[in-house]
C-alpha cells in the first residue's frame, strides 16, 4: 500500500470509528491567530481560559495592541509563558497594523492559498502550525496543521520518515490527502492521539488502525522474536 492509499485508509477508518468531527464555532482570522499563539506549549483548556480573559479585559484588538504589556501578560497567564506570548501578540498586532493600516486579516480570504500562508508566516512566532490553523479553521482554505499528536501518530503509522521534522511534515502529510479531507482527518488524528495513541503508552489493542500501523507491526515482530 502506497502512502497516499494508506493515508486515505487511515482517514476513512477514523471517520467510521469516531464519526465526522465538529470543532468549536470558527473564530474570525485575527481572533484565531491570537488564540493559536496562546495555544503554543499548553492545552486547549488553558488556551481558552487565557483567550476569554483577554477579550473580557480588552474591548478590541487595538486596545490589546496599545495596552501596557504587563496588563496583557496578566490577562493571559492561564496559557503559560505569559511574558513571551504577551509580547509576541502585541508585536504581531503592531506589524499587521503597520502593513495593512488596520487590524483585520479578512483580506487573506481573497489571496491565493500559498500567498495567504506566506503572509502569515512573516511574523515572528507564527510558524506553519499557527498559519495553517488560521487558514483551515478561519479562512476555509485547504491546509493541514500538524500538532504534536499528528506528528507522533503519523510517525508511528509510517506515514512520514522518522527523521522528518515537524515543519517538513506539514506539506508532506498534506500531499498524501485530498484537500477536502483535511478538516476531518486533522481533528480525528488528534483525537486518536489523545485517546488511544498516547505518547507514553499507546493502547494499540483499542486502535482501529492496527493492520496499517508500522509501529504495531514492529511490536508484533519483536514479540515473535522473543517467543520460544
């Protein structure tokens, strides 16, 4: 089975197993950008607490941009790394203002997909994961974000070389699937990684992908070698 066929099999099996995923209501692209910066190195619950505290404290993104840094940092402490993230958010907001004359990313909808991706990537602290999340979930553009769960699961399945970096995995995994599958595949692989294919102790016996998983095959081969 080639990698594209394997990836499609993974996608369909997870649809059958988990169903079609529904994410939270889409945020406007600028809101999603800030939310995703807050999500770095923390979990969804802490991200949401910090984002909700930020929008409750400041009426507009212009107010966040122009506020004393310490006030922004205090609002987003639940997300962790508040000193770094607060400064990063304010800097990105200032740069968008300087480039566009306003705080809005709605114009990205009219740009070609790759051009919109590269426009987001110009900011310090905005990497491929952050940019592709904004494209996929706020701008309805085909993009396949790779988070820690997708990176781990795709490696175990054998969908990417073990030596491939996270940055390289974004275009590689996107190339294996049709764009119309990105949304569901992204969310279902994350769910698999959280609930079954855990980092420390994967529950292979509960996984619907056992027969198409390189990790599972290697474990079976090792057990056979050790058996008398």
